[in-house]
C-alpha cells in the first residue's frame, strides 16, 4: 500500500518542479535589457593601465611578471612565516652589467 501512495506524491512533486522551471524560463525570456538612447557618447579611459600579471619563464621556471605602469603604484608582498621579501635589481636583458632600463626580482627568502 505504501508504494501506491508514494508514486502520486513523486509525480506531483515532479510536475511542480517542471512548472516552476517553465515559469522561470518564461520570466527570463520576457526580461529585456534597458533601452539606451542613441546619443550616449562613447566612454574613453584616460587613466594608465593598472598593474597586470603576465606569465613568463625565468631560469626555466614558470613565473608571473607584474608590470606596473604608474609611479604611484604600490605592491604589497606577504611571505610565509620565516621568510622575508627580498628585491634584487638588475639590468634588463641577457647582460646583467648593462646600463639602461632595470628590472627587479622579488622573492621570499628564508631567514
């Protein structure tokens, strides 16, 4: 007798779920994006680009290069306990003694 009373309950539950899903899909289709007037001017970004991480290879190891484009940008580095952030500055390119543009390598060194 228990089998016969559970089947109608499951059928009613499935029908209710189906009706709810159909109702949600109808609401989603009826929603339309806001209409903007054709006279809205184009927006132009005037600020320099924010810092961005770019994948690269350093000494055969994959790293992330942080390009900073503004003098006022600040980078916060947190190392695991027992490690200290260290920065080494060197010339860009294959010749470490070259004069010109510099780059820094930031690592978390063990104490």
